[in-house]
């Protein structure tokens, strides 16, 4: 369970900008002439359409269509970069290597060579400009650009880990403190991982190892719209994903919960509806006011906003969004 963050951190992220060290995230580099068609065949989104400077969100699936891992795919002129949860990098690398046979492809985990800063909130663009990075207001979602900060080569890309506007800055690991110092001087509030996790849960963003696991389909997690292309052709897990889209069959959904009293629930804790178990918590965080928020998978009949649920402790929970 996440112990949460302060009201000042939440207000800063929602109304201005915060800075967080994301160097614990994974970064995988794929190079070689066949990099795009190779990754295209292993992931859910259309990688072959990407031009340098563009990107997308995607997932790797099991042959039965369940989630192995999710990632942001960033297209550079001579390589693809895969940004992922730090705990997912080994899984992604091993899975891709398993299917790498004759293609001209090199797969390398470069997480340890790269520092990663996140600037999060509606004022993130202002922070980048104030730090001397320039104007990135025209950078598309999932887009990436190469520039420099204080003479240090950096890459800036746009996505959202928390449901709030976000720009991420990548730089060589040995220049982490120099780049971080320049970003801090621009005035964002510096926050830790717990604040980011609380914001993620508040805004219903699924995460690898919590909501995104090999027990769940993309349709259950609510990531189909941004992670799946239905026109790209074959990839591992494609048949099941297409069948679910055509015929349905998903019986549980990811929802957000407001928990009224007591401690925040633990991941895996059961959820009851009229005395019947209908789901389980996947992530939870305590809010500064003392209540809690959570994400959970629940049966379809218990997934509508306003549905009242109960935890084994007796604490009450209400579905706030699906």
C-alpha cells in the first residue's frame, strides 16, 4: 500500500508542475535494419508507421492475449527506445530475445546508462522553457525530440504516467545531477515516487505488475483505445484481442474506488457486493484528508459508478469511475 503524499504535492501537480526522479524506470534500445518490423510483430500497436520523432503506447501479449508488459515506444532516427516500468525491463528484453531469430536487430537494456527526470502537471511546459530547454508545446503525445540542456545532450518526450500533462527528460547517467539541478532551478516542487503513485491511482492509470499482468486482457484494463491497432496485421495475441473486440466476453473491468474510512486496502484484498465477492484491489493510496483511493478489478455487474462495495474489514468503498 502507498502511504500517499501531502496536499501541497497534489496541488502543485494539479495546478503547476512537479519534478520527480524517474531513473528507476526501464529503458530498452532496439537497433538494426529490421527493428521496426520486428517490434511491429511483437506488440499491439502500429510500429511500422512511426517516423523519427514520433511514438506510441503499446503492449506485449501472451499468445492467449493477456498482458505481458506495457511500454512507450519512441522512434529515433537510428533506433527505437522502449520506456517501461523498471520491473518490466527484464521481462520485455527476455520476451523479445525469445522471438529474435534471424532479423537484423540488437536488443539492449540501457537503463543503467540513462538518467530520467519527469516534469508533471499543467505547468510542465513552462518549466522546460524556464530551464532553457525551449518550447515543446507542439510536441505530440508520445513524441520525442533531441536537444541539449546546459551543453548536455538530452531527449525530451511527452506522455503521462499519472493522467496529468507530462514531459520526460532523458540524459546520460553521469549528467543526472547537472540536468536535475537546472530543472530544479526552474521552480517545480520536487516530489518522490509515492506522490506519483498516489496521482496515478487517483486518475485511474494502470501500472505494470499491479493492473497490467498476465492475468488480464487489454480490454479489461481499459488500454485498448491507446495501445492497440486493429489494422496493423498479425502480432502475438492478436486473434484473442480481435475476438474480444468483435464478440465481447470480458467479465471484469478496472475501476476507481473511493474508500471512506479505515486504512487503505491492501492489493489483493477482496471486494464484496451484497455479501458476494465481486473483485479485488490492485493498488491503493491514502489521501492527505485521511480517506483513500484504490484501483480494482470487479465483475461487470459491480463496475458502474456509484456501486457500493465493502472490504472484509467492513470499510466501505464506492466505484467512482470505470
